[in-house]
C-alpha cells in the first residue's frame, strides 16, 4: 500500500498541483535558492559586519583628527586677534 506504483505517484502529483498550483511550485526553486544563500550569508555575515564596523570607526577617527587639526589654527588666530586688540588700547 506504499508509493511503489507509478499510479500512486501520478495521483499524488495531481493532488499537489491542485493544492498549490503551478505558480507556487514554479517559484519554489528560486525561493529555496534564496533561502540557502541567505543562510550562508548569515553564517559569514559576522566577519563582514566586523570589517564594516572597523572601517566606520577608522573613518570616524580620521575625521576627528582632521577636525582637531583644523581647529588649532582657528584657535591660534583668535588668540592672535585678542593680542592685537589689547595692544591698540
């Protein structure tokens, strides 16, 4: 009483087609492939996330250093301006 006969498989396939329709069965392959790729990406995603985080941190540090370097001449100029104004009094 198992699925030994071709007739059993034929009836089973007809029932599956009636239940799910050809559209859902046609989309089953690509959906399964996407799920597997997503799973693989999830497993290796930790390494990529760490690299991205490190790159962002390096960019923030570089920007902060640049801001500090740019602010020093402005501070010196403002101090120079204060000295100049006190001399004219």
